[in-house]
């Protein structure tokens, strides 16, 4: 764990028109690094509608909860998914305990963000 704060940016990625069948994705950039692209290679990030709805999975609460950020194009049971534990900690949001249920896991560090 570190006391240093990271910067979180959420980017909505809309597929190019020439790539039909692709979905809109929500990409989390931590200190400028796309964590899904860095840690998971089997499928897309989940949609903003799934992750950003009011009271949705990215809302940090005192009770830690696991969030699936990406899932394999086939299914999680086949080729895996990328999960992170999200919790609120006073004035911070903490992302920790990263879990890649597929092959080729890239461990990610714990990140702390300013809750504002």
C-alpha cells in the first residue's frame, strides 16, 4: 500500500463505424495507463451504462465490493475477466486486490484516488 494518490480518468470509447458489432467501453486510465489494456487481453472493458449508473459498481462505499471491469468476448468462464476490489476510505477511493481470472495475469498495484 502507498499513501501516494493516483489520478483516475474514465474514458468512453466508441467503436469506429467500420467495426460493427463492437460495444461502447469504459476505459479506466490510472496515471495515464489504461489498466484494462495493461492487465487483460481477452476482451473489452464493460460499458459505461453498466459501470457508471447511479449506485452502480464503481461507487465507492465503506463496504469493499468486487467490480468486473472487463470480460472475455466469449465468457468469463471460458477465457476470464478482470476484477478489482473498490472501497471508500475516508477521503479516498481505493482500488485493490486485482484479479484476472484468465490466462496471462498482469498484477496491478493498489491505487488510491482523491474521492472528489
